[in-house]
């Protein structure tokens, strides 16, 4: 217990890296493992972006250089743009296919 | 910086003009102005290339010049690639107009936003190419990708187009997620988001590059490999190429690929050159895998667009050989290859976009049967393109491959060169199979080429392919300056 | 006495560690929840919680502007957008397709490998990391007892050093006489900028103003491009999804204004209709 | 008129002719006739030019003559340089001569798309002549590869039933070989520093490097010659190609393989050629015996002659690597004589095919009754193919045998054995087709027309003339062989 | 003038050959016979000037080609050997030309036949007068070609066409040895001209020749190779199978080519190359053995044959055996002497048989002849001259030339010589036997052919009987006339340099004073043979049938020509064809094509198909691929660092 605790404190860069990496991996698994519908994919993409920006903030704090935070800011902006486009395409796809289950998206193959 | 500013303002103003004009003539007007604008920019840049070296004398005050030079570099290399991109998008718009006007596409595609989106994509590419920092690169890449996601799904009433758009979006988002995470690791270990900063941290003799930087680099390479559709990140290409509207596919296959490759070149040379023996094996594996998978998977294809997708993967394999040898003349060979590949693809797409069998837009290769009887000139032009794509000597495609192999052999990468040679034999098979269908088979369908513009582009590219063998030097010199600047930094 | 070690660390670090671990667990749990829960609405809600806690972490690290931005933009806009789409597309609760055992194992294996690789970055570099931290960054890293405030200031110090050196670099460029009206307005603005920079250099400004300073000086061009990006997103959404529904009565403001009242007056006998 | 670029005109005149053909307008059969006559005129003038070249070729001067050199891609030092010497002169003359004959031979047998056919032939001629005259490795590769295209079209469009399979097999087989050669050429030019062949000839490369480069060249030229294991494309290509196509295939394309050995492997990589000589000897020995045996049991005349070509080229490859003057000049003579003789044999088969629309030996018997003149000419060519003294075949074979015996008697034995088997299958063929009790042959077997007669007699004359008096050819070839022997000797 | 000798027949053949269609038979006959008569007059005068005045010269007509150190020219070497041969060839050829006028006058394409005859004569003269091995080889193959054309002249007869091909191929096997011999000489001596070769022989004596890494003594190897060539041409044992089948051709052809000239070319070459053969004992021994064996074999087979021309053919083969035997014993002049006499009486026999067959309008089987003694007395008488000369009865030429060979066999005092002497004498007996059997079966007894042929049987016309008479005179007189020149005391200065005999090979000189019984034995045996012939076929006609039944295996063995034909068919023809089919289908299609082009293309096609299916269309497969890519490359990068 004490060694665990001592490793917990103080909160250094490594902790944040652990967190963001695990978030990143969870996002990837979300993309890959689910068999349900596309929304989950969009959300896991959001998780990826979140992990990346968290990583940037952690490094920016560790290095004391603001450009990391600026980068995180722009990630936020592009993520927003990306989600709108994603959802727009999803809506169009839904109108054509009336279902967004992953399993149905396989017309184009071979 | 001029190009980007002009592009941005013109895109926005065209958007407004499109809204103002009545619907029927809006698209045609917007599209023609866009084409003229792009071509004039290409002319200016070509003239400017003559005036090099382009010293950026800052007649602005120091703050704005700081603003501009911190994240972007407008050197000869960026200029060379921009000329290609602008020319490609101009041609795509020109040959695409007829296509989006024809029947099934007219309802959803024939609108002025189509042109604006393509302009936005071109702007993204120009930014991407002249980026000097990770952030600029990312934003440019995102701008271009988003525009292309929209364009891919633009044919709203067609299920295949929306499925292509959806797939492209999902995988594109994943790749930009990878890219971002890679950039964060790069930033973390190199303490700076400029390529120069990364290079400086790598050159500092204190310790070998931290693994964080390596993994960051790997993730970035993976993302860019996705963009240029190298194996194993290529899976999206065949589906998107088949699903998306053909004019957009033309844009994807030429301009976007050139921009992504230029980006990879700048990244590898300006940022990661000291890590050469780390990324060379990765690029070589990518190259060999792409060559063979691309070549083999093209054989059973029956849809012309899917055929182009897989053969593009094979070409990427060959181009990556140039990257693997990573010497100034190999990069010059890559630039030359890009230029030649662009002309050939534009000619090919001009043909594909104009393919109509009994009025209907068709993508079946078998419809080409007996074209030599019905339309001898077009058949001849297409077979010239096919032979040049296969790399047969009397055409410029051969010289492109020749320089790549020359560079590879000069850096003792004999294995890859041999693989390249074998893959180009396999690829020769399906290229001449198309010639066989045109010349040897009896005519079944009544294939007709619609649109005079497309026919002119087809002939122009065929003549260019033949003409360039006589004087490839005029392309090579221009490439020379671009590379010297790139490696100088 | 398990808690004996507690007194080694200053109370401040203690609280920081506790807060971090709380939020970290929340984020991981919510993330896992997002990808596993069946009902999409729950997934969106879990996503929102994850964003909230990561915003908190951001603030803890001194990037409070971004933290708040995260809350507003992500939670406010994007999560709502998700909910909106989820509702609109009335997604039936498709039973999760039974995952074959083989697929699951394969996926977990790949995920584990990937996790290990990315974490390896931290493990392998850890010793070197600590070593060169000592060398490069300022003393603040060493004494664990520094308060968050001065950690923030540490950021400013180093960033201001960076900013200062850039300004100095730009000074070397020959300041040509500005030509024309636009130029001297700009010149005035630049003098204000220099004033702001001196304060930033002294590390007095808070995170938001510092960020603002930086964004509007070095990253201005990228900022505009981001603007274009959002415009493009909007354009895309319209192009893809907008449908002209003619069964809906629409206001046409311009015709409304230009209507001249006189021509419209019609006197109607009762019960006779026009 | 020494400043007139004679060689470039010889190369590009047919190309110009082909271009001219596309301008012809008018009704279907007018175009056909106009195309045929223009093609014939272009070919004849080109043939005259090559004769002029031969006439003004001065024997004393060693090395390359009529050299023209213009820089083409300055940055990588590639130049358009062409030149002729004793070795390549006769192949050029052969090329233009055979083109004239092909155009005449396919005057009536080709009916569909005549204009494209003539254009393809003129392009084929110009590319093959270019290959023989190129002095720049890249230019050589350009022409060497370029020849594949017109041939692919010729086999593919005007060929027999399995023409597509044969066209593909021919194209890809040769392309694979020559792509590996490209790699060797690239490393050769890069290490040697120049792409100009004469300079490459006197730069010496390390033994290890030579052996690797040599293999690249060997694969390509072995496929093209064809040497034993790489020969399976030849019978298919010949059976499916139209008559004129087989003539050009046998007359020209096979010579490029041998010429390639002569121009690249022997002078530039002499030690490697010495090192691999035993390998080439054994392959040639197998080729001669194997091909002659297989030819014995063929049912299709054209396939039989195709296998006989493999046997004859076995002589050539053995001669080339025997590294003495007699063998090398014998090999060159054998190539020239094989060019003439197999072209004649294919024309004869074409004559039969035009009449009876089949090439099965079983279908013909006692042809000598209805077609005595044809029987006589065919007899001369059969004897030339066997290498009977007094015909060009003999000169090639005896010189090669004399030379090869000095290098390796064992191979000479196999080659001599090939002479017996050669006589075996050719006379076996001749007897089954021409002799035997008179059968009720289809009446359409009328004797030779004036045009066919002219074509075949214009082939008989050189065959017999070279047989009786080869000195004018040998006096030109031998001086240029001595340097090759010299480089190998030191 | 000398050059005209070979060129005259060439011009005749070209003129007649080119215009054979438009020219009538008479004109063709006239031109060819006239040219041949002039040529033979010139040849005889040349022979006389060479023999009497010792005239010798070498005329080079035109250079053929020069490559490196090898320079070959068209030339005529005139010395005793070549002039003798030229004389024989011209004389016999002229007579055959004249004879053909009568024999072939009802043949449709006579001009073609005459052209071929003249062409043959030209090639023979070119061969004989060559001063280098290559021109000799030119004549050698030319003669082979002419014999192929003439044997297969009646190409509507399938057996004739096949016989022509067979003749050419077996000759070609002989040429295989000859060519390799030429190559070996070129390798050893650096030149192919006889004068240079014979000059350099002493300093090449010890040299070795390595073939298939076996070491051979150079001179022996060359001699044996050249001898293989001679075997092929002179139908020695092993390569003789073509001679009997060559009888398919018209009889004048058999007379000219398969009796007098072509078959003797081999013997001529051996004599010409005596300068080389003398230095190799083993070669001479083998030659003797082969000669003796051939003589015995041919004689034994001839007894059982029923076809008139085949009997004569085998007798030629046997006499050739004698000549080769003589060469083996380095009694070259004896061989030449027998060659000359044999030319006369064998041509006589053939032409007589020809007029017989002509009279019976094509009937060649002796069993269906008989009783012609009274109908064709002149032919019967001339036939006897031939038979007696063949059997070697004193005043006839055969006796002188054959006896000197047997005596030199005895005088050589070597084991090989003794064996040759023994076999030679047995063959003398057999020869006499089959000769008499032949004459009796065809002329004596009662006519066994159909009636309707009876009235058409008539004495041959003058065009045919005049040559017969001339040949008969030659057959009788050539013996004692030429004895002194060829083998007598005068032979030294007669042959001068054209034949080289090692001084320790004294077989020929000792032959003159060999013991009495050795000279008498052959005469005794031939008389005995003739008596046996009469006994078996004239008096006790049933005896041969009973003998055949008692010695059934031997008789069958001889009837089947020692099973050579069956053996060759099985050993070479069948195996060659089956091997060829195996190679074609087995190797070409099944292995090379299957592994090579077709194999690779099917593999590529299958791979392509499998890759196409991998593109499943499901997004999670794509994501999985990307993950795999990232993981692999990540591991790769990290591995570098560990």
C-alpha cells in the first residue's frame, strides 16, 4: 500500500500519460470492438481527441510551454467541426439506409 | 503565403456569388471562374519559380512576418508541389463539370457548393504542404480531409456515396486521432511543435532519441500512410474510390495523394532525418507490401474505379521506394514520379468520367470492349496511358520508374528494387489486359465518350506522356531546385 | 501506520494526488461505459461526465481556460448534438451482436499490445525523463512543495522567456516604414502588444490572457484557418442534410418589406369570401 | 553528304511512314490499298537507305561508324547516340529487307484493319533497327522494350485462336526478363559512370559485380534468344502470330537476344562471360538436342519451325561464348542465315495457310503435284535450314562448330548431333507434306503466284549467295569481333 | 581447261534444271550427254597427262571465306589420285547418261532426272578435286543431296521417298563424324588445307585431345572420326543400312551412285588422307577389321536375297569392304586399283540388270524371272563378263585387283592382316556363289513371269547396249592394263606424292613375292564357288531349299540382313520418337510451362482473388488492419531501442 501510494504522489507527468494513453486505447477499442451502431464510433473518436488534448495539456504543464495548450485549443475546434460533419454524413446515410448498424455498412466490398 | 490568401478569399467570395446568382447558372459560372482562377495562379507560380530563390523579404512589420514564418515555409519545394496541386484541382474541376451535370448526379452534385468544397480542400492541401509546424500541418490536413469527407458523401440520394463518405469519415477520424496522439508524444519529447525544433532535439548529442519520440513518429507515419493509402492502412481506398462520385475520386487520387506525399517528404526530411535508420525499415515494409498487394489485388477487378484504387496502391508502393532510399536524387525521382503520375491519372480520369454506355454512366471495364473500332483515337490515347502506367519504355512512365530504381540501387537497396521490378511486371499484366479488352475483344456495349473537354484532357495527357520522353529534363530541373532547398534546411 | 508516509508530502500535494486519482478513475470508468453500454443515450451521458472530469483535470494543471472551454464546447455543443442525433434517428436498441470468443480474445490481445507499446514510452523514458528534467527546467520542479499558483507562474516564466526571445528575434528584422493607412493602425496596435508582452514576461498574467496573447500573435494564421474549418463544417452539414421542404410556410422578409400596403386593401362583405 | 544523319533517318523513316498512314482517308478498301502501297514504298526506301549504309560502310575503320550523339537528358548523362559497326550493320539490313517481304507477303492474306497492320509493322521495324543501332544503354533498353508493343498488337489482333494467351505470354515473359536487365543496366551505368556503350566497354568492373550484372542481362537475352528453359513462349507466339508476324518475330526479335549478348555481355562483362561460359554451353547443347527432338513429333508445321528456331539459336549462343574469332563470326553468320531461312520457312507455311487454311501436317500429302515450283523453293529452304553446304545455314553452322570445338568439344558433339536431328525432322516434314502417293488434295492448292514467287526467290538468292561466297559479310564482321576476343583474353 | 571438267556438268544441270518444264526430253538429254562427253574426254586426257607426263597442279578458282587464321578457297588439286577418280567418275557418268536415254525414255520428267544426274557428277568432281577438307565436305554433302533426290526420284512411290530420307540421314550420321573430324583437325593443325595438314603432322604426333574429359591421342581420334565419315558414305558395316534401300531409285542411279562413284568417295577420302592415317596404327587396324567384317557380312547376306538389284547392292557393299580392308593394310594403291576395276564391272552388272528389268517392265524379283538366255543373248553374255570379273576369274579385271588385296593382307604379317585374309577368302567363295546363283536364277530355268510380258521381252535398244559393251571392254581390259601402273613396279612414280605410305608399312611390296599358295587360293575358291552355284541352282534345284531348312536359324538370320534394320528401328527410331513425345508433353508443357508462366499466373490470380475477398466491407475489419499496422510498426520501433 505505501509504495503504491508513494508512486501516486506527487502527481507527475507519468500519471497523466498513463491516463491519456488508457483513454486512447479505450477509444481505439470502442472503434474496433463494438458491433452496434455508428454513434459509438463517433463517441470513441471523441475520446481519442480528448486523450490527445489531455496529453498535450499534461506535456504543456510539464514543459511549462503554452504551445501545448494552444494545440489543445485547436484540437477542440477541429473535433467540433469533425463531429458535425460526421453526424451530417450519418444522417444522410440513415436517410438512405434507414439503419446505422455497423453490420449493414458493407455494400462496398471486394 | 499569397496562394493561400487568394484561395481562401476566392472560396468565400465564390460562395457568396453562388448564393447570389440564380440556381441554374450558378454552378457553371462558379466552376468556370474557379478553374480560370486556379490556372492563373498556376501560371503565376510557374513564373515565380523562374525568379527563385524566393527570399521572403518582409516588407511587412516584424510581427506579421513572425506570424507568417513561424508555422509556414514558402520555399521552392512548397512552390513546386503547390503548382501540381493547383493544376490537378483545376483539371479535376474542368473534367468534373460535365460529369456532375449528367443525369443521375445532376440533382445532388450539380451545385456551386461542390466547387467551393473543392477549393477549400485545395486550400487545405496548400497549407498542409507549406506547414512547418505540427499544428499548421494538422489544421491543414483537417481542412482538406473534412472537405473530402463532405465531397465523398455529397451525392445524397445515392446509398453507395453516403456509405463511402461514412467509411471515409470514420477511418479518417481514426487516423487524425492517431495523428494527434502521435503529435502530442512528439511535442512531449521534443519540447517544440516546429519541425526545426524536433530536428534540433534529435541532433542534440545528449542521448539517443527517446522512445516517446519514436512511438510518436510511428503513429504519425501510420496516419500519413493512411492518407496516401499504403498497405496495411489502405483498406478505405477501394471502397471510397468505388462509392464516391468519380470527379471527387479524381481529386482524391491526384491532388490529395500528391499533397500527402509532399507532407510525408517534408516531415521525413525536415523533422526526422537523423532517425533515418529507424523509419527506413518501416517505409520499406510499407513499400513492398503496397507494391505486391496493390499489384495482385488489381488482377480480379471488374470495376474501373476499384481498378484505379488498387493500381494507385501499387504506384504508392513504387513511390515509397524513393522514400526508403531518402537521398536528394531519390526525392527528386519521387517528385518527377508524382508529376508523371498526376498527368497519367488526370488523363485516365478524364476518360472514366466521360464513359457512357447507352446514355448511362458506366464503370464496368468490360464495356471498353472493342473501343478500338468505335473510337480509335480515344482507344489509342488510353492504351498510351496504360502502357505508360505499366512503365513501358517509349513512354514517360518508364523514366519515372527508372529514376526511382536508379536512386534505390545507388543506396544499395537492391532487394526493394528487385521487388519493385517484379511488382511492375505483375502490374503490367492488368494494364495490358485493358488494352487487350479495347483492341482484341469484339465490341459488345456501345461505349461513347461524352464531353469534348474530357476528350481534350485525355489527348493532352497522352501527348504529354509521349512528349515528356523526348525532354524529361524540363521537369527534372524544376524538381532539382525544390529538393536542394528541402535538404538545405 | 500506513499513513505515516503522508507527512512526507506537503498537504497541498496530498490533496492534488487525491483529486487526480478521483477524476482519473471517473474518466476511465465513463470511457469504458461509453463503449460498452447498450443504450446510446446513456453512452452520451457517460461521455459528458468524462468530459467534465477531464475539464477538472485541465484546470488542475493550470490550463483553466481550456478546461472551461472543454465544458462549454464539448459538453454544451457536441454532447447535445449527439443527443439530438440519437433522438432524431430513433435508433432501435439492437441487441449487441454476440461477439464470438475468438474475436474478443484477438481484440483484447491487440489492445493489450497497443497499451503496452504506448506505456512503454513512459516506462523506458522514465529514468531519463527525471534525469533531464532536473537539468533543463527551472528549480520549481525540484521542490515538491511549490503551490499550484507558482506552478502556473513557472509556466508563464518559461513561456515568457520563449515569447521574449521571439520578440527580440523579430526586432532584429529591419522595421521598414509602414506604408499607407492600414499599416499605421497596425503599428499602433503592435505597440500595445509590446506593452502586454512585457507584463507576460514578468509572469503576472493569468492563463487566459496569456493564451489570448499567444493565439493572436504567433498562431493567428492557424486561428483563421480553424475558422475556415468551422465554416466548412457548417457548409458541409447544410449541403448534406438540408432539404427544401416546400410543405412549410416560410417568411420571405425581403418581399415583406417591399410590400406597399395600399394595393392590398380589399373590403369584403361578410359571409361572401374573397 | 556526310553531315546527313543517315542512321537517324533509317530509324525514324518507318515511324514517319506509320504516322503518314494514319492521315489516309477514304472508303474501307481504298484505305487498305493506299496503306499497303505507302507502307511498301516507305519500307523499300528504307531498305535502299540501309543498302546505301552497307555500301558506304568502310571496312578498314574499326569500331563504330556514322556515330551521331545528341544529349537527351543532360542531368543524368543520358544521350541519344547511335552508331553502326560490323556486328549491327547486317541486322539493320536484315530488318529492312524482311519488312519489305512481310508487307508483300501479307498483301492479300490480311483483310481486316490493314492500315493498323501496316502501321504496326513500320513501327516494329523502326524500333528494332533502333535497338540494333543504339549506343546508349538507356536508348537501347527503350527500343529493346518498345519492340514488345507492336508485336503484342500484331499477335493479339491478327493472330490465330489462342492469340490472346500467346500475346500475353510473349509480352509478360519478355517483360519480366528485360525488367531484371533494367536493374543491371542501371547499376552498370551508375557504377560505370556513363551510359555510352563504347566507354563502358573499356571500363573494367570487379569480378563479383560483373557476375551479378551478367545474370541480369543473361535472363533477358536468354528469354529473347530463346535459350532452353525460357523458350516455351516461342512456339505459342509463332503458332498464333499471322505469317508476317512470325517472320518478323523469327527474323528480328530473336536476333536481339543474340545481339544483346554480343553488345553487352561479351565486351562489357568479359570475365563474367568466361565464368558462365560452361553454363551457356550446356544450355545451348540441351537446346539444340531438345528442340530438334521435340520438333520431330510436332503436328503443326509452324510449331515445328519454331522449335527449329530454338535449335538454331542454340548454335548461336554456344558460338557467342566460345571466345574465338571463328565461333563469334560463325554465331553472327548463323543469326543472319537463321533470319533469312526461318523467315522464308514461315513465308512458305503462310503460302500453305492462305490456301488450305490449316497448318496440320496430316492435312497435306503429295503437294509436289499441284505445286511443283513451291516444292522446289521449299526444298532449298529446308536444305538451308539443315545447313547443307552451299547454303547460308552451312556457313553459320560449320564456323560455329569449328569455333565451339576449340572451346569445348563436348558441346561441339551435341551441336553436331543437332545437325543429324535437324536433317531428321526437316526431311521427315518435307516427305510427309510433299511426297507420297498422289492424294485427292483440295483443288485450291494452286501453285505460287508471281508475288509469292518474287518474295521467296528474293530470299533464295541471299541464302545461296551467302552459302557460296560469304566473304563480303565476313570481312565486315570479323574485324569488329577481334576487340571482343581481345578484352576477354587479357 | 581443267576447271571445265567439274563446271560442265554444273552448267548442264543448271540449264536443264531451270528450264526443265519448257524443255523437251530430247533437248535435255542432248545437252547433258554432250556436256558429259566433253567432260569425260577432258578427264581422260588429264589422266593420261598426269599418268604419263607427271603433270601436277593446284588451281584456285575463287576465295570462299577467311575468318581469323582460317582461309578457305574453291580450288582444284590435280594429282594422280584426283585425276584417276575424275576419269572414272566422268567415264561412268557419261555412260550412265547415255544409258538413261534408253532406260528412262518413257519417264514424264526426264529433264529433271538428267539435271539431277549432272548435278551429282558436279558434286562428285568437286569432292574429288578438293584441296581442303571443307570443299571436300561441300562435295560430300552435295553428293548425299543428289543421292537423296535421285533415290526419291519416283516420289509418288512412298517407299522411294522413305528410302531417300533414310539414305540422307544415314549419310548425315557419317557426316557427323566427318564434321567433328574436320573440327578436330582445325583445332590441332589450325588449317584445313591438305598440304598444310600433312606438313604439320610430325609435330602434332604427341598431342592429346580431351573430349568429355577423356584423353585421346589426337591423330587417332581424327582418323577414327574421319573413318566414321567414310563408313557412312561407303556403307561399311553399321552404316550400310541405306545402300540396299537405295535400290528404290532408277537403275542408272544405282549403277552410277551406288556402284561406281559415291560409295567409293569414302575410300577416296581415306586414300587422300593417307598422310594422316599412316601415323595411327590403331586407326589402321580398326579400318582393316571393319573392311573385312563388311566384306564377309555383305557376301553372306547376298546369298539369301531374291531381289536382283539388292544382290548386286550387297555385292557392292562386300567389294567396298575389300577396298577399306586394303586401306587398313596401308595398301592404298591396291584399294584404288580395286576401286577402278570394281567401277567398271559393277556398273556393267547394274546396267545389265537394268536392261533386264527394263525388258520385264519393272520386275526386280529373281523368282519371277528365268528363261531369258535365249531371248536376250547379248545381255546374258555381258552379264557373264560381269559375274566372272566379280568372282575374280583370271583374265577378268576382278581377279587382279582382288588378289593383290588378299596377298597384301597375307603379307602384312599382322594378326589383323591374317583375320582379313581369312575373311577375305571366305567372302571370295561366297561372292562366286551368289554371283552364279544370280545369273542362273535370272537367265536359266524356265520363264516364270506372266504371258503378256512375254512378247514385250526384247533385247535392249542400242542406246542401252552400247554403254554395256564399252563397260564390258573396261571390265575385261582394265585389269591387266592398269596392273603395272596402280600396283606394279611403276606404281611408285605413278602415285608420286598423292598417296603417302610409311616406310615400315611394306604390305604391298611383300605381296608381290608372297608364297605360291597364297596367290592360287583365291582363284581356287572362286572356281569352287561357281561350281557350287551351278550345283545348287542348275542341277540339284531342290538342294538350296533343303539346306535352308536344315540351317533354318542361320538362313533366317541372313535373310533378315543380320537383323540390322530391325535393331536400328527399335534402338534409334522408336526410342527417338517416344523420347521426343515425352520431352514435348512431359518437359515442355508439364514442367517448364506449369512451373513457369502458367504456374505463376494462376498463383497470382488466386492470390489476387483471396486479397479481393479480404476487402470485406466491414469497417471494424479496416480498423483492425490499421491497429495491426500501428502495433507492428510500434513494436518494430521499440525493438530498435531495447
